């Protein structure tokens, strides 16, 4: 089996070399061929804003699997996160992280005798991580948030299938649907719809801010949580802190054709080249890779050796019993390799199964796939929101906009600023910036509108104001496909 291999930046090559040596010791070289690819800082420095070469992309797409170390993304500028780019380009729609108490890794919970074992599944390619951003005025920037029914269905179905495979009997959906009623509302609605296909699994939902509090106060109440992308990113790192940090947090990014396994911590340039980095996160992520391809026996043998090592005080300098010597990166891996065949005694060992390769190279689609979930709804245009760059106050904007719309089927019904209504009613205490939403809706008695009418409205308003963008107001099967302003 061919697996693309990207060593990463900073400490990446050190922890990757240690992990590969451990895999060789476990006999994995008999089943796996690693194919090096060029990704990360070196590619960015050559001026490629993707952070990966054409050859790297071709190799990953032919293998269908990528094992990668931590990678550096330029801060600022135009270069996108290589980690996010890889997940999105290859449609690795579900991020899977398993958080549990590990022997020899002290946390406030282990000190209290509380053992943690839960999974977070994070939607991986939508939400604000689309990175669709614009400068709208002198003072205002925008990031567009996209949540789709097919994207939500994919991650929810993966979560329930994983719960079924792992014997997890309860899945929570984390969300902010109390505020983002349409985007998070759709994510929650699709969770409930997909859940109906898994009647043996209990479900619940929790608002994400309450979830964060609950995870700190009583994390043992959760077994699996599925979340949208940005919220899932934040909650995943919070969860890592509960079990000792990102150095003990494995990560898999699963797609229908291509999957990525990686260490999610940083590149730690301050210790790069010193040979002291902790390789546990990458080792644990590689165990997920082995299980994904069917090498469950080797994965269990390696995991038991790692658990036995941690239990016996094997450590790098960033954790563990300070009375025991700290090992370097490679020596840590070799210490684990020496314990192959051993099992932990204080905790239950991992049950060993039989290796059976199941992963296959991806089948290249003949053309891009367009996903659909909902039935095609009957839609109608009932207005438009026009977004304006102006330093005029709302009391000056309103009569001017009403006059400009006079020759169209639309009338001005709302002006809002940063989502809060300021006209026709509002509060003098609402402080505003130079970016306004002007909502125009069909006049009473007007016939159906089309996009031509909206373009005419846009053209009329644009004669006087800078229109940064616009959104159609549409109904779908008679229901509004747009939200109210706060205070409306």
C-alpha cells in the first residue's frame, strides 16, 4: 500500500523519522510503502501560495492517503493554511480526534482519578474555513460563512457510523443555533435527520458555549460530539488541554476518497533540530492511519507498547515524572519499539485483531461531483439586501434610498448596521460603522420580481452609493430564506 508522506516543518522531520522507525520495528514496512511529497514552508518560499507542488498533489491523489507532520503557513499575506487547503482540496470532510487519559500524562483530571475517553468529529471543509473574505469599507472586513445540507449530512453520517463501529451509544451535536438560526440551524436539523437512521444511538444537542463549560467541569459526561468547523476547531483544542495538550491529540481527516493523518500541534521552531520533541501526537495519528487501512493487529500491538512505555515512565522532557530521565525524540520511539509485545498493566490493554488491508487507491472521478440533499424547492424573489459603504447616518440614508427605489417594484423596509436594526426604528445608543444593510422588499400589490428588477434597483442605488455586495431575498416553498435583523 502506497501512502504519501510529508515530513512537515520545524520539528516535523524529527517526529516523522521517529514515527517511521517505530513503524518499521512493528513490521509495517512489509505492508506499506511511503512516498515522499513536497509540501509546506519550502513550497511557500518558492512562491506557490498553495503550499504544495503539482507532483505532491498528483502523488496524494494516486495514493488516497497522506501522513503529514506539522506545517508552517505564512502569517498574513496571501498564502492559505496548507492544512486547511489539503483538507478542502481533497474533500476530507470529517476531522476525527480521540481524547483520552494516558498513563504517565498528568492532568487535573487524572489527579482526581477521572478517566476521560471521548471523540470529537468536526466538519472540516465548510463554515468560515472557506476563507472567503473581503474588505467592504474603510473600517469593515467580512468573512462569509457557508453551511450546506450535503456537507452537514456527510459529517453527521460519518459520526454515527464511527459511533456504531466504536460502540458509542450517545452522540451530542454542538452548535450555536440559538443565534445563527439558519446556518447552525441547518447543521442541527441535518443532525436530527441523519440520527433517525441510527435508532440504537441516543442523541442530544448542546449550545457550544455551554459545551465548553461542561467539558471543563464534567468532561466524562460526553462520548462523542459533532460540531461545525470553527466551533469544532476551538472545542478540539480545548479537549486536547483536558488530556495533556496537543502533543497527545491524534487527528484524522477522512474523505470519501482521500484521507489525511497528521499531528495537529505547531512546528515548534524554538526546539527544531534539537531532537527533543514529543512524537506522541504523530504516533497516535499514525495508529489511526493503520486502523483506517486495516492493519488493526499492528496498530494494537504498537498502541499497547506505547501505553506500556508511558506507564513505565518513558517520556520526553515536556511531560511525565521528573524523577525519571527525559529521552530525546528518537530514543523515545526506540524505547517504545523495545516494548513491542508488552501490554499496560494499570489500564485495560487494546484488544488485538487480525490485519486485513481494506483501503484501496481512489477512483478518479471523470468530472467534479455536485452534491444535493434537499428536494428542489419552489423559490421566489421578494426583495434584496444591498450592502453600502457610506459614512452617512441612517436618517440621511433612508430618504435618499427611498427616492432611488421609486421607479422599481421595491420599497425600503429596513436599514441595519452590524446586524442591528437602526431604521425605521432603533436606538440612539446603537453605535454604527461605515457599512450598512439596506433591505428592499416588494411593494404591496407588486407582481412577482426577477433578477432583472433587482439589477435595476442595484443600478439605481449605485448611481449615488458604493454597493459592496447584494443578496437576493428569496422564499423557498413559501418560507423566508433570510433572517431578521436584531431588534426587528
